[in-house]
C-alpha cells in the first residue's frame, strides 16, 4: 500500500469520526429541547392567541441571537471544530404584563470533553457537563435547572429599583 493510500484511509476514518461526533452533539440538542417543556410543566406545546389561533411552541430549538432567532431541527445544525452552536427560545406569557408574551433566547454551544457533553450558555459563567449515559437517557435535568435559575435571575422583581417619596 502506498503512503497516499494510507493517508486516504486515515482521512476516511477521520471524516467518519467527525461525522459521528457532529451527529451525536446535534442529536443531543433535539433531546434537550424536546424535554424542556415537560420539565417546565407545560400542559400544551403551543401558545394560542386571543382568538384561539395556535402560535409558536413555548420551547423552540434554533440558532441566532434573541432578535435574530431562527427555528431549526437538530439534523440541520452544523459544527465547527467539534462545537455545535445553538439557541433555545422559551416563551413566557402573562395576562397582565406589558407584553402578553416574551421570548427569552439562550445562546449556547455543546461539545465533548473528557467527562461527556459540555453545554455552555451565554451569560452563565460555568459549563454544565452531562455524561453520555445521561444524554442517551434524555436526562437533561442538570441543564434545565441552570436555565430555569437564569430565567429566575433575569425576571427577579426584587432586582427592580423603585423609589417613592
């Protein structure tokens, strides 16, 4: 076998490993978004407007910053350098709030580390690491707890300074 043939075989194995890595990371995002609604206690997946017309899902997977969020399904994600970037949008609603619905977008990325799947989110200073067994079993509770804590911090009424004479 020539050196060139050896390099071609090695490249083929390398490409297969990259493809598997990407597919596992991207597929984990499907599980992450699919279970978040249940964790939150949602009784329905979609919100409805005043006339009863079905709106978007409360929890959506996609890409982009809050004002540029674009919904995507997990097979549509790409990876660069073993990292898959994604966004997770959560729509909150209130009958009496200034805006009836508000969508909060978590910008994140997932990659492998020596302990498993490492999820990082903008505005959260530490990663959440799940084992491969947790991800394969759709056990994302550790990530969900961090996301809910972030939402509670963002919408903490005690953080609003109000001064009265």
